[in-house]
C-alpha cells in the first residue's frame, strides 16, 4: 500500500512540477512579447492563476504525505510514551476531517461557480475552484494512507520541540 | 469567539497538528458555533480567494529561482569572486561569507536555500582554515538572513499578498536595511578576526580578481536585472520571478552545470514549498476574516494605544512581541498569525505601512537565526555537519542576533532608511 501511495504522490508532484514550468514559460513569453514584439498575451494572468491554485492545493496535499507543513511543535519526545503513541492517529484524524469538510464545501462552491465565466479565456470559474476540493481530497487520502505524519523528510526538522516545515523563509 | 478560536488552534498545535490544519479546524468549529446564520461555503471561498492572487505566483517563481541558482553553479562563482576581492583581509572568509550572502540575496528569495548553498561551501572552507565551528556556522546562518530582506524575497511577496501593499515597493524598501545589516555583520567579523587572529588568503593580484569577476558576472548582474526591469516598467515584481528563473537556468546551461533532470527536480522541490506556504496563507485568510468579524484587531489596537500615547513605544512593544514569539515560531507561521492583527494597529496609529512592513519582516528574520527555533542555524549545521549544539551552546550566535536587533532598531527609528528608496523610485 505504501508503495502505491508513494507512486500517487509522485504523479501529483510531477504534474505540479509541469505546471510550475508552464508558469515560467508563459510569463516569459508574455514579457518578451510585450517588450520586444509589442504584443501582449492577454490571458497570461488568468492562466497563471489557474496553474498557481492547482500547484498550491495539490502541492499542499503531497506536503501532507511528506509531513512538510509548518508545525510549531514536534511532540515526539515531549509526552509520556502512552500518549505519544496515539498522537499520530489524532493528527491524521484532524487533517482528514478538516480536509474532507473543506473538500465538501469546495465542491459545492465549484458547482455554484460553473456558470460563471472567466473574463478572457471564458472558462467556467468552477474549474479554478475545483483545485481546492481536489487538493483537499488528496490531503485526506495522504493523511489516512500516507507517510508518518509527525516525522518530516527534512533532517534539520527532526527532534522534540523543534519546528517542522517552514523551510523556505 | 476569539477565545475558542485561540484555544482550539493552540491545543491542536500542541499535539503536533500542522498549523494550517489547526487553524482550519479552529475556523470551522468557530464558524459552526458562532456564525450559524452564514453558509459554510464562505470559509471555502475565503480560502480559495486568498490563494487565487496573481501576486502570489511570485512565491513558486522565486523559490524555483533559488533552486536553479544552487543547481546551476552560480553560488560557487559568487563565492570565488568574493574570495578574490575580500579574502585577503584578516578573517577573509568571514567577509567572503557576508559579501556572497549579499550577492546571493539579490537573486534568491529564500534564506533557507542560501543557507544550504553557502553552508555547504563556506563552513568546511572556514573549518579548514582554523575558524571555530560555532563562528563559522553562526556567521553563515546570520548572513543568509539577508535573503528575506534584500530583494527578491518570498517573505515580502507573502506579506504584500496578505496586506495588499505593493510588492515592488516592499522589494526596494529592503535594500538599504539589508546593506545596514551586512555592514553590522562585517564589523562583527572584523572584531572576531582581530581577537581570535583568524587567517587570511594571499592576495591573488588584479588579474585573478578580474578573472573571478568575469566568471561570476552573470550572477553579479542578476539583482540589477530585477531592479532595472521593475523600475523601468519592463516587468512587474511577480514577473521578475520568471525572469530570474529563466536567467538562472540559461546561466546554469552556459556554465555546463545544469541538466534537464536537475531543472525538473528543482520544479518538484518548488511545488512542495509552494503548497506549504500558500495553503497556510489561504487558511489564515479564513481566520483573519473571523477575527475581523469578532473585532479582534480593533480591540488589540485600542489596548495597545491605551498602554501608551507614543507611537515609538507601541512600535517597541510590537518588536518585543515579534522577537519573543520568534523564539518559538518560524517566520511564515509568525507572519500568518500576527500580520492580520498588527496591520490594523499600524493603520490606527497612522504608521507608514511600508515602514511597518519592513519592521515586521526584519523582526521575523531575527527569529530565523536565534536558538531554539533558528531555522537557518539548523540548515547551515545540517549541510556542513556541524552539530547544532555547538552553535546553540556558544555565545557567538548571540552577537549576531544582537547586531541584527540593533539594525532592526536603527531601521525602526530612522524610517528614511526603509522608505526613501521605494518612494524616490516608484513614488508614494
């Protein structure tokens, strides 16, 4: 099961990496077009935002799998052993419940926005909004079946009482 | 309402729930109990709207720029150049660290990326020359704090998106404070070098320095490209991220150190960091909205104003709170929690928003270097193999923290250092 979950996380990560690359190419094309060819790509802002929201919410789901989200306390080692054993379960439950609630209302919101069209591309706004429930459903999936929720990949963040996440400040 | 929000968030954070999910659980609970007349979709809408801002596209772009710069060999060339021009002074590698950090900060938006890049190269080099581990790691960890201060900066992008102030102006506001901090660090390096008799490199001659300059010229002019492009109106602050990504990738290929695989790996790392930051900001937006409905920012503003009539003492209080909380929280978390509270206070006091933003960013950056949280210390130690305890048990790091706090106070009470450049170049 762990291997399957890892593979799914890698697919999502690869997809999002392509989105980031596309974002760079698109914005550069717009800058070059605008400054050298006096020709602006009008939909750049809209497409960039579309790529960005998918990168954000899908990326956040893979970050759940890798325990990379900002955590103020790593409680491992801070509590008695009996309590410590149940902490990962509690964390998984909280992440799953919050993600599922966000996903439910995100779906309702996306459906409600399907009739609204974006100004330049004339795409249904719902397509933008779908990124939220999609990311949250994946977060719930990774929280339930993914890696160790309290042990981040980043070795600098290991250890009791040390912060987790926040590797980009 | 606010008490429930705080209690739930704190309780969940203490059992190890990630901040974003703790805030999400708290906002959902408070919404259900205290605002049952409003549709729950409002929370989802607030979360989505906070992430769906064009200015936030700069977050993945600047993270990617930092990654590409490290993969593409730009850092090594900058170190070689700095070593050629200041390495011959006593304690040369100390100055090299500060100069390289300044140059690197002009390309990368992330102090952590800089800490990983510089720590790998400069800490082993300093150890080899007989510098003590605590000094080497403390200096690298402190110098990379210039990353979030000198533009481009991911922290600034996030702050600007949370408060709707101009990212371009905020970028320019960081230049002089960054150089002031670098000057303070250089004075510290000089004092340490004299007292501990640190070694120096041999002067390699003008030809050597010129060669190092031309080898590194691609990386040296990168910050100029950003500033000229932004001030000249060729591209905006967000687009600058894409320009630097392209530039770093092209240079990497020219230096024959970049491959398509490395580029793709850099994109993957970018996705994870972006997801973490943007999701936290998005969920924080729902909390901010609930706090605004509950009138918390106004209450805190009134409380602070009732404590003192002087703006300066309130600013000192804000700095004190940020520095204290910086002992326990990392930068983005601190910003996500406190910016929605403090910005209305600044507005109520009639403070310049740009100046206030820089004060907050500077305080947050201090938190990234001092123990026990000090993320830059952890990264610098991790990549160089210096035990973290060597730094945390030594007094050296505290001298750098002190220098930074001094710089924060200088920039707080001489606002011209912060606001002069952005207002002169981009108007008020």
